[in-house]
């Protein structure tokens, strides 16, 4: 039977099963890598559909990222931004109307801290293009470019 172009989001079930949605996934493991891929995909779907991120945020992985004021490698900084994005989407699209201003202030503060403390390596090294459409931008590492495209969406 054809799906007729509909995405039934079976990927999330597959990733959830593979990861096991345990709260104690070992950072750097294959399960952790699957979690990060799944979370990025879930964020994309949440933005397109204007809904919350349904995939649970695994606390052991989030805790392994440290605080925003802690020094870390560039990939950790990228994952911190991904988790932050999921939290912002969950705040914005929460249908329970449980969105206190204090929570928004906390998210806004975290966003400013990410920008303030992120490594200088996140600065683009080349930018060409007069307008916002299809500029050519170069970064130091692939995680910088993926994050920039991700945050621009």
C-alpha cells in the first residue's frame, strides 16, 4: 500500500526502540548518537508542524553537556544549542497553556549565555552574498555549519 506522500513518522518509533529511551544512555555510545540524530529530526518535524518535540530529552545526555558557562568542545556546544532549541519549541507549542513568563526569561537567558560563552571557532571565516538568500558561508568544522543552517530554519 502506498503512503501517498505522507510521513507517518515511523522513524521516531525506530529510534526510540533502538535508544531504549533509558534515562542512563552512555555519552559517546551508539545509542547516544542515535538519540542526537533522532532529536534533530524531531525538532525539524516540530518546526514544520508547529508542535512540541515528542522525543523525551534523555537527562543523562543533557547532563553530560555541562553548564553553558563550562568550557567544552565544539560538538558539545552544538548539542547544547540543539537541546535549547527543543526546549524553546516545547515552550512555544505547549498546548497546556503552562507558559509562565519566568520560564521564557530562563530560556532567553540561556540563549544569551550560549552566545556569550560559545567558542570563537563558531565565528564564520568567510561570507559572500549580498542578501539572505543562498549566501556562501564557511566555518571551521562541519558541526558549525550544520548548526548555523539548523538555527536559520
